C-alpha cells in the first residue's frame, strides 16, 4: 500500500521580495493538483533559525579544521 500526500512544502534558498515571488506562486498554482499556495513571511524567528543553524555548522567546521588538543598518557 502506498502513502497519500495531502501537502508538499517548498523551501526557498533565501527570502525573496513579494513582487519577485508572484511569478513563482502563479506557476505553482497552475500545476495539476494544486489547490492553494500560501506564502509565509520571513520574520525574526526565520532569522534566528538561520543564524542558529549557521553558527552550529560553523562550530562543527572549526572543530574539524582545528580539533581539540588531547593529552596522551605515557605509561
């Protein structure tokens, strides 16, 4: 038995101006099976989520480039 989807989410690479999004929204609306397209406005939570993700990724990259120094035990 296969799954049935009721919605698909499209995530943009970066926030775009509402005037620039009109063509994209119009195109998606014309796809077969699309009932509605609802844009979501970028806000402070969007900015916070992006900055948090960027910081976490940056910290992981630094850890790879400059791993923590560990002391080896000599017996």
